[in-house]
C-alpha cells in the first residue's frame, strides 16, 4: 500500500512539472518558491536566451543553489528551439 502511494505521488509530480522555457508568469507562480518577481525575471530572461537546463535557473538573481534544489523537483526545461 505504501509503495502504491509513493508511486502515485511520483506520477503527480512528474505530470505537474512546470516548463521554465514555455510557462507563463502565472504558471510559474504556481510553483512553491516562485513569486511574482521571480516569475517575471524568468520570463524576461527567456526573451533573450533559452534555459538549456534547469540548473540555468541559478542565473536568475536571487536563485542560488539552495533555492534551486527546492525548485528542481517542481520544474522541467523543454529543449530549446
């Protein structure tokens, strides 16, 4: 029973991931730990470059390694076009 619950939670996390290369400000704000200012900064960053990987988030002012580790399970980065 515990295994089933863990698998179900993992599946929810997998499908609920927000794509930092395409998400709107509103969608980014749905991620725990990203407020309006950070969401706006992510979208602004995207206007001139693509997030090659999730770790590129540390290029956003205020997102360091510690914050990145908390955000990482909630996010995904689709391939750049």
